[in-house]
C-alpha cells in the first residue's frame, strides 16, 4: 500500500532559526511529489518535484527530491512567525495523490 | 477566478441523516479528489475521479459515495451520517498526476 511519512510531526523554533522538514514515501508508479503549506484553511501550493537532485527555491524556502532513497526535504531559512503552519507532503502515483500526516511548525518571536 | 468552490461551508447533521457535498471547478481539470482532514492525520483520500463518468476508491471510502456526471462537478454523499464522519472535508482538482492540485476552502461537518 502506498505510504507517505513526514517527520517530525511537530516542531517549535525561534525566529531566525533554520528548519528541515522530511518526507519519505513508498509509492508504486511515482509521478511527482508536492509540498503544501496550510494555515487556517485550504492548503496552498509550494513546490512540485519530479526529478532527483534539482533544487526548487522560492525566497527562504527550498526543496529537493531523492528518488533513489525515496525522500524529499523542505528547508526554511531565517524563519519568521508567518511561517507557522502545517506543512504537508503529497505524492502522486498514476492516478491519486496521497498525503502525509503533516509537520506542524511553530515559530516563536 | 472562482477556482474550486465547495458548498456548503458548514453543516451540522444528526446521526443517520444524509447529505451531499458539492465541489465545482472552472479550470477544466480532469482529476478531482475528496479528502477528509482530522487533527494530527493530514489529509486522507476518500474517493477520486480521473475524468467525467469515472470514480475510484481512496484510502477511507467506507460510508461515502461519489458521482462525477459532469466534468466540472464532483459530489460526495453521506447516506447515513455517523459521528465518526465529523471532520473537515476538502475537494481538490488538477490537470493530472504531475500537476499542482488546487483546493477548495473546505466544509466543516459535525455529526451529532
């Protein structure tokens, strides 16, 4: 059965810290891996990764995929209180998209 | 741009009642999904559809039915609601399996 596992489940840091969120997966017919940020309501898209070793970057956020070891990481540098959210990892196979349990990040002033 | 619209946004049901949640997208997406989100459990896939007239079961399909009679609409039905179905329900759509999925704003359902 397809599986997506995120770690840690919860993380508390202070402003300015750098964090690394992990996502490992076991999926048949892998197509892509996506990261989402969820604050109060609907998840919002951050990155989609399909190829190993190619870093995607947006401001202080970056992500990379390792298709050999079946994992991805999401890095956030110089964290701000506005980064507090649940970060969700999702993996597509040929048809459906499965999510991990999410990492709840809290950034304290 | 409406994107993905879910109705209703909130609902309280009594155990045993039935209801239908509607998801509508105006982006001509082929793929549509229904998820439920419970505390600490991320999003769990209920049912999905890869095109008009097709549906398939996800991880947690029991107690739910779906229909995709029109490409733009994906309906989720609860025939006999149970307290275990209290949750936040999200609909999403995408062009395919290597494309960003867009989410509706969610439906908070409480079954008492």
